[in-house]
C-alpha cells in the first residue's frame, strides 16, 4: 500500500525535526510518503520513507516570486507531489488547466503526481459524484502522453470528508474507486493506483483497509500524531 502523509501548514521547525527523527526510526511494510511544508523538505531524508511535496509551481521559468518549481523539488530528492488538493482548488482557485500544467511539470522532472479529485456535498447528494470526477480526470489526463498517464496516482477525497470526521460507507468509497479504475482502464488502457483520503485515523483505518480495490491512503490531520500513526503502520 501507499500511505501518503499530508502535513498541510502544520509544525514548527523543531516539531518537524522531532517528527523526522521518529519517522526514521522504524521500518514500514507499506511505502510511506511524507509531505511536509516546503521549508522543511530538506529536513526529511529516508531511507525508510519517501519524500513528497504538497504542491508545485505550474511554471518552469523563474520569474514567479514565492513559487517552488518542479526542478527545485527534484533537486531536493522529492519523489511524489500532491496536485489539485481540494484546499488548493478552493483557496488558491486552481482550475484543471493549472493542475494539468503542474502534472506536466512534475512528470518532466521524474516525480510521481498524486492527483486529488473529489466531489462537494451538494454534488454527492445530487448523485453527480462520477460526473464531476470524470470531468476532472479527463481534463487533466487527456493531454498527457500514455507513458505519463501511467505514472499518475489518483487520490479520491470527498470534499466533505476532509478534516470533518464524516466518512462515507466502505461500499460507497469502493464504488467510486472502482469507477475510477474502470475509467482509466477503458479510456486509456492503464491500471491506475487509487488512494482514499478524508478523515482517515486509527479508529477507521482497519475498516477502510477492507476495501479491496484500495491501493492506499492520503492522511491529513491524523498524520501529525506520529506515535499513534506508527502503531498503525
Ligand atoms: P484529513 O485530510 O485526513 O485531515 O481529512 C486529508 C487531506 O487533506 O488530504
């Protein structure tokens, strides 16, 4: 399984150093990817886990004050990067064109994008989940080459489950993951890796793990509790 830890905008530098110290102590059966804030990336070094970024610039050229390029992330030995997280889509107004450009940047620099997709509560209640996901997937996958499409990991995160404790039933999550895999297979002929994210914690982890089509988790808030997290891993 792939277990991605999204720290969001948390931790001081001392907290990050302590987190890294604890994370580096254990060996993990699953592939663990830690995504700290940009300034802490150089503090995290495996070899028992992989380094991920929470975001990347959509631009290649340097005239973008405040941004961090794929080229720079690559030089920091980052192997994975979240793209299109709902918090970026909402607060930074990222659209599919911007997300597509970020995917291209990452793939050009040999990093694995973790593409986040999900529906709003309203979409969910109006049974529009798959329509929304298919639209967003097509918009960013279509322009990629076949080789690049194969490298993208997809993370399904219902927006109303992020940080809320409201988790869908296993069969509902399984249905979306199955549709996603089927879409990728039938449209592009590839077997995509699909993760689930949204309020994953030590109480629901084992239950969610029973979802057969699941390839891993994207964990936000709970990932900060390193001691409890290590018990699970
Ligand atoms: P959460 O966040 O686990 O705190 O719900 C998940 C995410 O934002 O990726």
